[in-house]
């Protein structure tokens, strides 16, 4: 018996050794540096934007994309309008209907002669290396993977042996057309981000920016594209079959014409935003701004070294006392210092409103457990705390047909902050230790009273209908009175108590998981 066990142990060790060495791929070879094209002023986008810019003193124009349909159709129309270059940078790139449509449009642009550069984090592309290997057979398409796993066959083994590196990911999201128009924000590429999933849809926010802003986003993209952690896919995967690209082209074309894709595209065609974009009538808020993003070296440096981090710029804002602040973050872990800052603001007369996910709406119960321990302290500090309902329909004020599908679960994914109705932040960064210390992020601070006030009203007016407000009350226990969390439905008059000390609409199993996670010392990794 012992001999058999020993033999099995040796076999397992040999198998693991083979997996770690024989199946491992270390990036080798030369990765040529390429950069954003600067001579794009004579493109259709360049000419149209330059004409509009002459009417404004501010350097850039911005438009919020608060709905998934608007966000997706804007990307497709910019792909169709591009004449020279498209740069695509995402954390997640799903293997689903909208991702295939997006890829189909990128391939069509490459066929027109447009240079396409795609940079994806190696964690979230759903194992689509075969697709990517086929796409790079096109002379106009280049694809790189950021911070790749060394073990291509069993990448999760890297979490055992290279955890400190692979635990840190490129969370940036940016999309740039002809170096003239750029979109950044919270959305990755996939059905859940673009109102196309029948089960779960994310309430998210992107911002479209034109003018100088787009060139700066291109500069950020170039830093990541040319970084030593960005490895061309051909250095990581075997070359595709010589006929792989034509086969992929047919598959993508067929997918774009199937019943589901046609139904989705029909929804896009009905949007007024389509006509506004085509005819140059889209309302843009021209303003000063600050683009902030993490240097890609953040992945390599110590977590104690904040050189090149974007967080200090946001922390500087958070350290200032404001008259009003609205903070929207799906994953929200303020830590003790954050709670103290909010208490100081409230004491000075500020109104602080925070919207995050309820446990039932959160797609990561582990993160919710890290946030839950701060709820009572936040409320005691005077913060108005709200949690998104899983059946919510998030809408942007003044826009029709923008709600999430009633059959889908809602989950908050937008990351935005508004200060004093004159400064608006939109980006990829959550208010949690992972975003601040581990992952790389990007965002923009827009200094516009008109846009910030518009966004504030849109969120605040929707809150009572789609989120629960949390408060504290005193409950009589057998051992005496004690504080108790309550969830309030503020859409009724008077407000209705939905739940007492129990996460509303969350099943027993998810509540148990959140309770267990809440007793683990994991905050720094969340």
C-alpha cells in the first residue's frame, strides 16, 4: 500500500513538474514599439471634431454613456468611422454575442486598411487564444496580452507559484478611434456590459471624449502597449493554421447575422444617439479635465511604492472638505481612514451620498463582506448610504428606453464620483484596496458644473426607486437594546422598512458565504 502511495506521489510530482516546465511559455523575442498615429486631423473624425472645437475655448468635449446600448453603438459607429487607427484596451473580453460583434467590426475595419492594436489583460479573455492567433494573421491587426501567465496550459497554477505577480492585473478600459475620439470608464467587452444578457446586466458608466483628451488617452495606451509586460500573442501561443483567418472571418460574419445578433442590432438602430453621432449633432460638454492613470510599472513595484499611481490624485480630492460628494462604486471598502474623512466632511456641513451594491446585487460576495463591516460606522458618521436593488432599472435622466431588461438581475458596475456639483470623476477604479494598491486603472476628472450637476441630478433622482437606503435603529434583544441595520424603501411615503439585520433578497447560501468571508483578514486583497 505504501509503495503504491509512493508511486502515485512520484507520478503526481512528475506530472506537476511537466505542467510547470514543459507547458510553460516564457515571453521571448523582440516586441517592436509602435505609437499612436498623430497625423489624423484630415480624417472624417478629425475634421468634424476640429470644426466643433473652434466653437469652444475648452480643450475637449465629453458625453456620458450611461446606458449599455448607447455605449455599444457608440463604439461600433466609431469603428465604422475610423480611417487610420483603432486602439482597444480591456481587462475582460468575453466569448459572447456582443464581443463577437465587436470583433467582427474590428476585422471589417482592418480590411479597410485601419491599423488595429488590441491590448488585453491575460486574465479575462475566456481562453480565446485561438481566435486571437487567427486574427493576427491579418497584416493590420496586432494583439498583445498584459502580464501573461507563464503556464499556458494550466494558468491557474501560476497563482500557486507566482501569486504576487499574477494577482495584480491591468484593469484599464479604453477605446480610441483615429486618435480623435476616446471612450474610458467601467465597461469591459461582453453582454453584461451592453444590456444584452438575459440574466445579469451591469449598471455602468463610460465617458466619450474628443479633442485633446483622446490624444492623452492614446499616450496612456502607448505606455502600456510598449511596456515589457505586454507580450505579443504570437510569442505566447502556437501559430494558427494558415486558413484560420478566413474561417474566423466566416464565423464572425455568420454570428453577426444570426437571430440574436440581428435582434440586438435592431435595438441599436432605434437609438436617437445613432443619428446624432452620424450627423454630428451629439451634445458634448466642453471642459477642462485631468486624465489620470497608473503607470504600468505599478504591477512590478512594491505595493508600498505609489510612484506613478493615480490614487494620490483622487485621495487629494477625498482629503479636501467638500460641501457635497456623491460616490458610486460597486466594490466599496473605505477602510478606517476613509470613514474618518467622511465624518470630517459631515461635521463641516457636507452632504455625503454613497451608492454601492447590495449583497443580492453584488457579483463578488467576498468583496461585499469587506464593505459590510464599515456600514454602521459610515451611517454613524452621517453618510447617506444606499445599496442597489438586484431588480433595479437604472436610467439616465431625460433618456427613453434606457432601462435594464426587467427579466435581468441588476448589478452596479459604474465607478464615478461627483464633488460640489463642479467636478466629475469617471473611470475604471473602484474605491477598494485592490484598485488603489494592486491593479492598474485609468480615469478622468472633468471640471464642468453643467455636466457634474446633470450627472448628480440623474443619480439622485433615480436612487429612491432603484436602491435601498440603510439606517440604524435600536432593537430590543434578550440581553438588552442594541443597534440594528435596517434597509428602507424610500420610494414610498412614509419609507417602508424592507429588512432588519438581514441582507434583503439575498439567499441563505450567499449570506452564509458573506458572513464567513467577513471573518477572514482579506481586506488588503479585495
